[in-house]
C-alpha cells in the first residue's frame, strides 16, 4: 500500500486533533460571516431595489402635488395605497417649460375591500394610453392592443398578492365591474402590485361616488427631458415656476430610504468591525496556544529540513481549512436568514425583490474572503513567531 | 578534503543576566566515513556542538565548514536544504509527529524536499523492518513504546541516505539487545555507504565501538 501525504492532508490531520477547539473557531467565523452576509444582503437588496425601480420608471422627472414626494415614493417603490392629487391643468403648464421632451400622467386610486371594491387594498393606476411611456414597456407582447373601457391589467405580483387569481375574471372596482384581461411583465417597481385601467374609466368611477377623486385631478406627471439636458436643472425650473408642485429627479427617488439605509449601514459597519476584531482575537488566541503546543513538532520538522515557508504553509492551510468551513457555514446561514427574515422587515416587505443570483454570489465571495482574511490575520502573528524560532530552541520548548 | 571542519566554534547562551559558554573555541576535523563518539557530563556542550554542526542552531562565533562550505553563512532556506539532504538527526527524546503513522514519520523529510515527494513507502518499510518494528508501520506514536518511537526516529534519519548521521544518545531508551542491533546497523551503514556517524553517548561500551572518541568538558573538546 502506497502512503502519500501532502501539506493539505497534514494540515487536515492537525485540524482534527482538537475537535472542540476547531469547532469553536469554526462557529466564531461562521457567526462573523453569517452576520456579514445578512447585513450586506439587506443593504444591497434595499438599495438595488430602489435604484432599479427608479431606473425602470422610464421618466427623468416626477412632478407631484406639493408635499407629496413621500406619498409618491410609497406608491412607486412600496405599493403603499396612497391617494394624492393635483389639478390636471399642470400638464399644459409643464408643456411650456423648455427642454421637456414628453410627458404623461397617472392617477392613483386606493381600493378598500368591502367598501368600494372586491379586491384587497391596493393601488389602481389610471393612465393615459395615448401619451404613456411608463406602462407600455411592460405590456406583454401577446396583449398587443389598447385597454378598453371596463378592462384592467394586473401587475405582475398583484395577481398573487390581491388574490385576483386568473385573468379573464371580473372584479368590482369603485362600484364598476372591470374585467382583468392581462398581466403586466415584471417592472421591479411598486407598480408590480397595482391594477391598471385606462383613465377614460375615471368619469364612471367618480360618478359612482366611491372615491375622493375630483374631476380634472391627476396624481403624478412623468416627464422626459430632451437628450443632453440636466434633469435637475429642469426640475428646479418647474419648482420655481409652479408652487403647487414638487419634483423628483429619477436619481432622487427613494432618497429618504437610502439616507436611512446609510445610517443602518454605519451601524452594520461598526458591528461588523467589532465582530471581525473579536473573531480575529479569538483566532489569535487559539493559534497562539496551538503554536505553543506544537513548538516541539515545528522544531522536529525544521530539523528534518522544513523551511520557514513550509511551516507557514502547514499552519496557513490549517487556518484556511477552518476559515473556509466557517465561512461556508456562515454564507449558508446568512443567506438563509436574509431570505427567511426578509419579510419581517417592513422596509423589505414592501420593496420589489431585486436581488440577482450574481449579487448573492458576489456577497458570498465577499463573506468567504473576509472570513478567511480575519482567520489569517488572527493567526499570522503566532505563525510568524513560531517559524522564526531556532529549531533546537523549538524542540526544547516545553 | 575534510567533510566537516569546525573552526574556533563558540556558543554562549544568555540565561537571565548571566552568559553561559556551552561551546568554547572548539576546532575539529571529521573526514568522510568516520565513526565518532562524543562523551561527556550533562551540560558539557555535546548536544550544542552537534546541533550547530547539524545546522539546527547558530553559533555565537566560529565556522562550520561542510565539504568546504561554511554553513553558518547559509540563509534559512539553504540551511534547511542542508539539514534535509545531508544530515540525519536522532534526538535524545522521542521526536515523532503524533498525527503521522510510524511509516509516515519515516517519510516525513521527503515532504520538504525539492521534489515534494514523500518517497518510496517500500524503502520506509524496509527501514522499519531493519529497526525491528515493521509490524508497527501503521501505528501512531501514541500506540508505540518509547523504545519503538526511538527506532522509528532512527529509520527516519536513515531514510534519504544522509551523508552524516548526528545522533544524541540514539539508544538511550532501548534494551541491550536492540542497542547492539542498532549499533551494528550503524557500523554496517558506516562501512557500506560511507555515512559519517557522530553520536553522543553516556555508555562507555558504545563509545568504545567508535573508531574515534571525543570528550567534551565544560565546552572544550578533547580527543581520547
């Protein structure tokens, strides 16, 4: 039987020598990495959801009633049922502003189950099909026609969320019967949970008196600026010209959430630094003990020809084995936690899910690298110390 | 040319505020294939002397020329290669790695060779048979007696055909019969392979088996 052993198998045997100590170190690294993966997933998920949602809206500027920025964000990012209105006359006023390429508007109505509608609380978006550039990109190809009066589309997730179920069913919205005729593609915005109707239906809806919408009102105007112009400059001009409205440039959508997120980020960074330090310290303490215990063995290895680099290899492999096992467990736990606990955070509950496999892999890699880096950093000083010992002194060390 | 030439070798240990001279201006010439014993009281500097010759300790001053090259000027890598390729060590205590089997311990120096091959397990088995513990090849050191561990260490020292064997009381834990077997093996290897042997012993009889006998007294070396 041929017996071959390598530095890796050598290190693996060392790892197995004191199982309890190894398990403690693995748990420490796993805790560090799982906390890291969880917090990175949280922050990345929220920020990328907001970024993508704002990008996908397809407008450069949003014009909303004065004081309604937060309401607009609630609807567009989180599909919170909110109503806010301004006079439709603003559309003609905006057309006079130089640099505006196109604009469209939407009116938001809030359903209330049992009072006006037979669907749970959600937002009904009335949009103008002639000017629309917000909804059109998400209309499925197979739909291929304009919405008629009494017809509605459901957002990609609303079919599930409001339990409308299958299309081709009738629902009562504000006292009018609407036929659900199709499902929108996923937009990645709060609109995924909404229902969509042509704004030609609003007259009938108001006639039934089951909404507080008044004739000639709209909720939001989406503006596209001409190529090469600065949306911020035009948004400023709109606000200066019309006191009754507020504006939001595309990049500012979700700014309040992102600001809050930044504060959460600082707390995460502080906590992570603390955990990193503690894990590093634990690794240092354990490897200092290991180095002391194995001084004689290192001396023997040196006496039979091991170079300093060989000693480093053996110890580093040991560190990497422990770090990799701990990090892998941490990645699994952190990712599971981020999925399982996502819905317990209201900020995540309402946000559209924007978290690709690629992002998860990147976060897992970051977790893996940091887990191993902390392990290596902690073990480096004891390893340096032991490899520098004169072989005879190491052999004689008790 | 001498195989080993020690020139004015001194080793001073700092113990607290005191300096203790373990080896005091020792000069020595050893030729290839010599069979040398070193005797002396405990603390006389025997172990320090052969440790410096073997490159596991740096002297305070002086030179150790091995085949004309001063090993005291070698950097760590070169000194490690020297220990790995030219020297076979036998310590006065069990010097096995606990997580390796007897056979793996014998093959250990191969792990640090440039080829990074632990060598032929057949040779390791052969050597374990020679030292009389072939049947324990897969046993771990904790499953072996002190004497058996010592035999594994001897097999390890012989594994890669070293030019010089430095042995610090190599048969200390062994019974008389095994002691004689081991010494016969040393003599045979010395004659057949021209391996130089320098061994420390307290046993006058064993010392007498050497063709050249040295005595260390308070750091000074004398021919007997």
